[in-house]
C-alpha cells in the first residue's frame, strides 16, 4: 500500500514497505515517521537511519529485486 501524496509528488511507501532514501541511494524498510523524518532500517538488518520525508520514495522494480536478492543471498550464507 502506498501513501497518497500531492499530485506533484511521488507516492511514499508506508510502514513495513521497502523505501529508497534518494539522498543516499540506500534501500530499507520503513519503520515509522516522526517530525518530518522517516525511520528506515536496512533490509538485511542493522541500525535504522532517518531520512527527510521528501527524500523517501518507492524503489524502482530493479532496485527492489536487487535488495530482496541481497537478503536471500545473505540468508543462504548464514544457513537461514
């Protein structure tokens, strides 16, 4: 589910969905939003980071596939 934005802005992913921080190029899961910032956690786990709401967008299909594949590869290396 994507959160609706003004017509001149892109849709922003909701909590639990993959998102891209366009400022850094990093992709992660949206964990929440506080005070104009979105908290994003790396898909492979790790420390959350904050991104400005205007810098967060849904990743392109290729970027999402790449992120999901990286998680699968990492899980297979550690035996999950």
